[in-house]
C-alpha cells in the first residue's frame, strides 16, 4: 500500500510540473485516451522514484560539504539533477512507456524540482490522513 501511495505521489507531482512549466513535458501527445496518457505518466513516475531512491542519497552524501556550506540550498541543485537524470533515462526507454518525457535544461529542472518536491510533499500528507 505504501508503494502505491508513493507512486501516485510521484505521478501527481510530475503531472503538476508538466502542467505548470514549459520546459518539462511529454512530447508524445498524439494519443487522446486516458490510458494512453496515464501509462507514460506512471512509467516516468516509476523512473523518478527509482532515481530518487538510489541516486539522490548518494549525491547528497557526496556533496554534504556543499549542502552544509549553502545551508541546504544545494539540495535544490541535487533535486534538479535528479529530474534531469529522470528525463534522460525516460528518453532511453521505449517511447510508448515514457511518452517522450523531456526536461529542456537546468533552469526548467530547478523549477520542476521545486514543483515536484512541494506537490509530492502535499500529496504524501493528504494520503497519510
């Protein structure tokens, strides 16, 4: 049950980021069905969750001096890097599974990191209640 809540949280956060920011999007929008749009969103949410679970802790530990020096603001750069890596990995898998998910650069990734972090936190809080 916790895995499903985590997966839904990532999917809603990605959906919010693609809706709010121009530099983060699914390029394969030819399909109109709900299932055709949900499968890529859930696939990329799974990739994002895996990257957040495996890569982010390693990056945080390796950059701990920078995180401490910037009073935690460097975590935003780490979250942006995680989102960029997710976009790159999504482009490497089957386009039907990823829907052509793209992150167009560092600054859209920074904005996306803020949106994904806030929305996933809010969804986690709502699902815990």
